[in-house]
C-alpha cells in the first residue's frame, strides 16, 4: 500500500457538509503534529524519529536510540513500549498513575556502544511546580533476543 500524503488528504462527504469543519481541524492537528520535533531532542520530526519505534514500525538499532525512544515513551506515557524495551529481569510493574512526571527535555552527555552491552549517560529534565530539575543517570543497555533493552542504572562509568 502506498503512503498517504497528508498534504493532499481530503475530507469530503457527499452527504453532509457538517463534517467538514471537524475534518479540517483533524487535518490541521495531524500536520502540526507531524512537523513537531521529537521529544528526544534529536531535532528530527517525531514521525521520522521515535514515533517509528513507539508505533512498532521499527526498533532502535543502538542503545542511544533506544534510550531516546524510552524518554519519548515516558513523555507520551507509553507503558507497553517501556515494558517491551526493558530487560525482563529488571522490569518493574508500571501503571499510568506512576507516570505523572512532566518531562521537558533530554540531554545525552556521553554514550559508548558495545557489541553486547552499551552505556548511555544522560540528563532527563522535568518540571515540578514550575521549577526545572534533572534526573542524571548512567544507564546500562544489553542485547536481549537481538534487541537492545534497558537493564538499569550504574553508579559510575565502568573502568
């Protein structure tokens, strides 16, 4: 099936013109969303970045890309993706009530890609009562069933 060009998307109903204003609003929102930068900070439009991973159309091929997509999953509160991208031995129970943090931006400080294990250091910024704070983490990622998954935080960079 050929992809649909959203610029050419039309909403015509032969039987009713009442649907037209709503359809125009939907078109406007879809086009606005498609041009928004991805929350992960890559500067790419979301549909060309983490949305590919969160939708299941693709899977990150590096630990850094996985970490960025996990940040986006936290922003969008996508629990199934967070669980899928977490190592089964360390994945906690997650529920929507726990995902209340207002994440604002991501800063990748350093990453080291390995063949079976990788490390990504980052700061994930969030807002609390109008004040911005950062979660600073050095994360360990591991290949599991030929896919990168989040294993957990490290206390420091390994020597």
